[in-house]
């Protein structure tokens, strides 16, 4: 079976076309092919099909689409190519099945031939690679995530064409190259490297007037559309043609798509052939157009040595030949120091990217993340494009942005990304640049070379940060108080920094005094008071939680607010169903969304493998603030009662099924909300084991029910708990 994505999506079985019908099935297959050999998550497939507004049945429809694809793609006597792998699906590929793989192999072969001074063989291999293309990649798929990947493939194709044409010119095939370069320049009028190659080919073909006219057209296009003059190399080439110079210098190339070494003169050795003249270098960015947008690094940066080492060791353009942009994704809960780490590492990487560093904060105002169109406008202006020359549409801006970065080494830092769709237009199209992305989401749908997941500081890093901010003497003088302060701040760098800044402003105050109030509310005793008791970190907490909260779906925000009412250590997935009055599978999806955004922690029991959820420090306090601000008290109480009611029902049912008799009949009926009988039977298959797992939650819920006056529920929980605890 053969798969083709270098053009319209095609599937062939023994030369026979297989009709993959339905736009959804074609989108799913395209995503699997783009990530062949790697798992594509359900969430990413849903986003590819419906983007920001998937229906409630989206996961089911994806499963239906996968089943349809499996029927369309014959497997013969072997297992089918599409395999289910958590958290999604994987497309298995044998060698030679995908045209993209064949393209990459041919390009690599061309690179090896060029590096060993065999330019004719290199051209042959690159022409064979380009011959696999049947148009723009996946041109018949309209999905934005697919298009984002397809654009990168098209950029790779163009880079190979440039390299191939350069080799053609070095071999003296300038007559043949002129027409091809003319078509490419017409399609990509702002790509200066193509203009350099076209002018060189025309000049060597004895067509000096046309070469000079090509320069005039290039200048007109750049001035009219970008408001800038041609680059230094184009201008130098223009002057050389005017002066009638025939010899060309050999300045070092910048950003070759494949590594090419200029052949040495070997008249009788391997690879000998026509003399090859060197081409002018790629235009450099004028000094005044080099953007330096990185925020200032912090002098007291602390910890994260392993993460820094991994990022600095990530693949770069100077390693083995690459065809995709190196991308590093840094994720973690609010306050873990993602932005600080990204900026710190970016300053260390800056010398490797002399053509500039771009930085954008994508989180924007609460509830209004910065659009890709706005970021592209800022980036284009930083790269020297005038306001009048910036295109109106986001796709045109992205094209201009990729074109400007095509031959440059630029570091791009995207801070606080909310979704893959927001990031996709901001990725450069060529591998000379590197991208650092931070997000409060796990971002598993975005292909990346390196993934860094930050957690809280190790305690020694927390203490080291305090020493740098408030002084070693104060830390050494009160080691116990310092430990308590670190624990009260949950070892989160952002919160620790806010607390330390307040202490630094009050050098007369003991550390022990600063944590006295925090110690009084440590743990779960009264989490809602934590931001008010720790007033010096209140704003830091809100700052780091708000972007993640605002990026949630409305249902997930409501789930987080209502879950915060439960004064229990942790909870099982079923809790979401009565809380929101929804189907259990929908509640599970919302809990997964909260976990993906680091607003809930998922803990897997090592023995039973059951999943339970709990609030990270500070999140519950933040959620309670949002609850008070966004939901009427009657709705809060009704949601809390449904959960406590259901827990009381399950506890009584566990007592009955354990053979201890029926629970006593309460004054008011105990109800089970939004829990199908099949789920109840599964939970209580071993009623005593269920109770042992939920015992701490049952006891805490009983106390909470009594505190808010739900005496019937409290009595039922206490009565059944007493009976079940006897065993």
C-alpha cells in the first residue's frame, strides 16, 4: 500500500486508487500520515476536524471515522495499519510506503553526494526527490492544523529546489535554470535568495540586461510591499553585473538546506567534471533591522539545571542536516517558572542566532489571548516591515513572516500559548530558526524536538532563591522558619519570589513572623483563606492561575469552581457527574481538560490502577474566589448537595451489598444524581474495597455536611461508615 501527501492526499493498493471518502476521514488520515510512527492524540484529531467548537460527540465521531478508515485500508493477512495507542491512534508505516519518507531519503542522498564533491549525482538525487511532488502538500485538506504542517512541507520543497538550482549553476547549467527560476520568483517575489540565483543565471547566460531588469523588479517588489531596500547581497550582485565582473567571491553560505561543500579541483579524481563557480552568499539582515525583543534576564535565576541542559542540547541547525524547525515546549503548572526559564535560556542561546530574537506574550488580557494575526504584525514590524506593507490577512502575514525568516537564524520565543492553532502560524518555515514555547497546557498535539515539564522547586532550590533575594544571613538564622515558608508557598518559584520580595522590603521583620499566618491555614484546613492570609503572594497566585482558567471551556471552568467546594483530600472521577448533572463520560472529559491545564493533579493508585484527582496547592483557593464571584449561592449549594447526596447513597448501598443490612431510613430521601446503574454496579462490585478507598472522603464529607446543616446526609454517612468500619 502506498500513501501520498506531497500533493493531494492519495492512497493506492497495488497501484489501484482507494477512495477515502468524507472530509473528516481524510483529515484524520492526513494527521496520522503527518505523524506516521507516532501517536496522534484524540484531542489533536478533534481539533483538526472541528477546531475550536467541537460537538459533544466529537470523540465518538473520531472513533467512527477511524473505524471507517480501517475498513477502507485493506490489511490482508496482517494487522491493519491504524493501531489504537493511548491517548489516541498510531499509523504504522513500512519502508517505502509514504512519499514523504522517500523524499527525505533522496534529499539526504543528495546531501551526501554534494558533501563528497559529486555535484552531478547530488543534482540527480535532488531532482528525483522533487519529482515525487504532485503540487502543494495535502492541497485538498482544509483543516488548519493540517495546513500548518503542509506549509512547512512546502517550505522544505522550496528549500530543496533552491539548493538544487544552486548546484545546477555551479555545474554551468545556467540556461536550463533560468526558466525554472523565473517561475519560482514569480511565485515567491519576496524571497531574495531566488532573486540572487535568477540574476546569476541570467548574467552567466549572457543576458546582462535581463539580469539588471530582474534586480529592478526585485527592488520594486521589496519597496512596494515591505518598504525596504534589497539586501546587501542583492545590491552587491547588482554592482558586480554593472561593472562587468566575471569572478565571484566565495563568502560562507548561511542556512543551506543541505550541507554542501564546494568541490575542489580534481581533474582526474572522483567527482571531477565541469568547473563549478561559487555563488554569492545569502543576503544578510541590515544591522538596524535585527530584532532584539527578549525581556531582561533575572540576575538571581535559580535552579532548573537539568531542564537548561536539555534545551541547550536540543537539535539545532548546526547539527546534522535537518528539515524541520527545532521546537522546544516548556509546560507546567502556574507559578512553576516557565517564562523565567524560557527567557533565561533564550539569552544563553542568543549568540547562536545573530539575525535576531523575537518574543511574544500570547496569553494577553484575561479571557482574550493575543491573536496570531496581532503577533505576526508585531514580528513583521520588528523585522523592518512598515505598517502600510503588513498584509491584512493572517495567512498572508504568515507567508511574509516565513519568507523573511527563510534564510536567517532567528530565535522565536512564544510565551503562554493557549492552543496549537494559535502557535501554528508563528512557526518559521525553515530549519535555520529555533522556537521556544511555554504553556500551561501539556501541548501534546504539537510536534516538538524537546518537551520540558516543570514542577515545583526542589527544596534546596527554594532555599537558594531565598538566599539570593533576602540574604544568606537571614536564611541561615531561621532555618526552620525558612522551611515553613517554602512549604507554605508550595515551593513554587513565582510565589516564593513574591514572598521573598516582601521580606526583602522589610529587613527588620523575622521570617518566622511572615509565615505565622500561613502556618495557621497550612494544608486543607481552610484553603479559601490562603490568598488573604498571604497577602504578599495574593497577586502572584492570581496572575499565574488566571490565564489557564480563562483558557478553559465554560463547562470546565464551572467544574473547577464547584469541585473547590468539596472539603475532601481527593476524589474519584464519578464525582463530576452529580456535580454538573451530566453524563459520567462528559465529566471525565472535563476532568481531563483540567488535568491537561495543570489545575488538577491526577494520581494513579499503584495497586488498583484507579485514577483519583486532587487540587494542587493554591488552585482550590483561587477556584473558590472564582466561585464566589461567578455563581449564585443557591447554585453552589445545590451542586454541593448533589455530590454529598450521591456519596451518602453509595455508602448506604455499600453497606447493604456488604451484607450488613439495609441502612436506616432517613427523615429525607437520599438520592443518587446522574449515576447510571451500570456505573454504580461497577463501583460497588467489591463494596468493602470501595469503602476502604473512599473512607477518608466519606468521613470528611460527613463533617462538611454537618457544618452546612445537611443533617440527613451527615447522619447517613456517619451511620454507614460506622457499620462498614467494623470489618
